C-alpha cells in the first residue's frame, strides 16, 4: 500500500536558519504530493503541492521538489521565522485519482523556531 | 477555497455512548472525507462520504462503528458509536476544492472518552 515517511521531530531552529524536513514516499506510479501545515490551535492548511515528477511547489518561502528517482518531496525554507512554528505533514494522493482525495499522511514534524 | 465548519469542536463523552459530528461546507463540493488523528499520530482516512449513497470505508473502519451521512453536497455527519477510550482522537472533515486538486479541512473535533 501507499505510505509516507517523515523525519521525526521536534525540529528546533533559530530564526533565520535554513529548514529541511525530509519526506519520502512509497506508491506505485506517480502520486500527487502535498505539504500541509497545522498552526497551534488551527486546522490543516495546504502549504504547497506537486502533481508530477520534477514539479516544484512553492508558497510563503517554502519549496519542495517532486523527485521520482528518490521518491522524495523534502520541504525547505531558506530563512525560518518564529511564525513558522507549526506541525508540518507530508501527504500523497494515489495515482489515478488526479485529485487530493484519499490522502495518506506522514506522522508530522513539529517545528519550533526560537529568537 | 472552501470553508469547513465542524461541530462540536470538542466533547467529553462517557464510554458506551455515541457522538455525532457535523460538517458544513460553505460551497457545494463533489467529495467529502472523514479522517481521524489519534494522539501523537498522523491522520488516517476513515471513509469517503458519498452523496446519496452509502459511505466507502477504509480498511479497519466499519459502518456500524462509524456511520456516515451525506444528504447533500454541502453537509455530512460522522457518528462515533458505542465509544470506548480508544476512540479518543481528533476527527476531521475534509472536502475537495480547487478543481479537486486541493483538500480543505475543518478545525476538527477533539473527542475524549472517559
């Protein structure tokens, strides 16, 4: 079956540090890939997405590139802010749906950014 | 984008009772889903709520335990039946928007069973 593996947290960084949160997946074919973010006390929000190999999703300074050869979708940001403190979830949608339906999520990575 | 409202936002329930969670979307959507997020764990898909027909359940989830209704394109309910402490979780409603390429989520219902 499909699965998503994320690096375990928490990840603690100082403000303006570089962020990488690793995500790898197992699925047949070419699933769609997503990063969701959950700020404290709030629901999940889509951060970025990529629907085919070599696509780069980007939003709010965050980027992730769909790497088919390494089955990865690592999240990066060049300079984090305290306001980026949240839990980040990597997710995939199965091949053939062409949509964000029936998502499989990773376990989530908590990011804490300090001054 | 779609705005999803869930009620209640949290509840504490006695074991053996049932709780119905409501999910209202501010626009018509083709697909709605229910997820569970157990403490310290990731989200797991419970079922797809189908409008006008029975929900489609994922492995490990059954209709008797989690009956779902979807009477129209903007509303769905999930009932957690005969609850036990193991059902303590956050339950989230989700709907597809953006032409189906984006999933929107409600803020979740935090359920504690005592």
